[in-house]
C-alpha cells in the first residue's frame, strides 16, 4: 500500500500474517492434525476478516499454501513491506495431554520455564534450512546460551507488542472462551529479525485431543481467527485513537486533555494517583498519561483531577507520569485503572528522574 503523497504513515496500514511452519516442516503433530495445516487455515481466515472489514489495511501473507519459508525470509517479507505489525500464528504442544489454552509470546528475556520448550520448538525449524549456522550467526535453538542475545537486544517495539498481545488474549478469554495463558516474553527468532511490533500466537494445544478437534473444525478455526481479528481491530483503534489524542490550551491558560472520540471517564478517584516523591537512584515504574513538546502545568485541572503528576523531561518532550511503583507487576495493574481515564496510558521505567529503556529495566529487576 503506497503513500502517493509521501506523507508520514498514520495508524496501522500494513499487517503481515505468518502461518507457522509449512512444506517439509510439519510443526507439532497431533493424533490426526499437523500444525502447518492448521496455522495456514487460521492465517487465511484472519487475513480474510481484515480484508473484508478494513479496506484501509493491506494484508500480506508469508505463505498462502503448503510451502517451506525460512524464518529469515518471513522476517524479510515483513521488513521489506515496512509493515506496522507482524502476527505469527502457531499451534502449541506439550507432553501432558491435559495442557490447554491460548498463549501469546513477544520477543523478550529468555526464561527457563516450560515456555522455553515452546521457543526451542518454534526456533528449531532453522535446522531444516541450508547453511543455517551462517545465516543465523551461530544461533543454536537448543542451547540456552544462545538465548542470552534476546536479553541484550534493544526491544524497540516491546510495549506495542505486549499491548497487541493483550488485546488478542482478551478476545480469546472473553469472546472465544478459551483458557487464557497470558502474554509472555520469550526468545523467538523470527520476532527478533522483524523491525516492527510482532507476536507469536499459540492458538491451542494440538497434543490435547479436545483442542485438536476444535482447531481442526471450521467452527473452531473461525472462532480463533475471529478472536485474533478482533484483537487486531481493538489494537488498531487504540493506536489511531492515540494519534488523535491532543492537548487543548484554553484562553484562560487552563489546560485540559481531551480525546477526539466519544467516551466517559472511568470512576478511578484522583486520590489513587498519589505517590511518594521520585527515589534518587532506585528503579521505579510510573504510568505515563501524556506527553507534549511544550511544557504545561502539572495541575489537577489539566489531568482530569489527578494530583501529584510528575513532569519528566526526555529530550525535546515533556512526559507526565503518575502512580509510581517499585514492582513492575503492580505498575501494570495500576495502569489498567488509569487507562479508564487515559486510554493511551502505559508503564515506563525511571531512574534518577530519567526514563530508562524498558528492556534494560526488565533485565535489572530479573537479576
């Protein structure tokens, strides 16, 4: 989808849908089904939903038939398209046949838990590729040492990926009524090579006879594809709503934040934003509710009654932050409440009064 006027891209214009595995790589195998067949059917349905309901979005597929596509090529397709989002669709497996549910993975710190088995399985496809050691610079999908690289990578799109994954999992849980295994970090090679927000969606367990049957049915595939589409729709709306969020300065110099969509504020009391002064050299997590190029008074009248708003300078921008926590999980929980009043609010990390890249903050709290 070209931009004839060479204007900056706004919102979500291009999405790449990646059907995991394919061709000589069957992926996980159940009693009847093969992962590569299920992912293709679901991927095509997701794309069809988007194409039929969102004329302003271009859908690009990494494969539309049963063919082998190397991981690097999948990433290249997305990068060359300058896509705004990458969605890789997979099916999970586990030695325990009772394991069930949906899971969304984002590129992040390697964790030595059962999800590491997922990363190994999804990354091991490179072993089928010619000259994989050179192409992937010595990466060994079965070596824990190889995954250190994911902890050190600059996760530019970490927040957006988690945000999209959360929308998808919410749809799986609330609308599709699937067991919600959450959004988790893991070292996924194909996500590491894409230069945009991206997720790997595990749509269910092929090793669970009940879920295998569900995923094989047209009904089940429609339900899963619809949930992913709805998650994409919600994410797109949020991104575009955020791009229209603006600061209005009234003649009497009173400033208020106003969103350009109709909605009612949540019932979170302003007192909930109270917090202690910023610690000196201690890492803290705050909730950013807005940012401006021109500094405005951090007074309750400007921020829907919220008190104790801190202004953080970050280059040419002033960021307005509330609700500091030393625990990342607590900050995420508080952010959910703040979003009722500021839908585009998100968690940031701060140290010595300055923003810290979230990937560095995550590394620090996990040491």
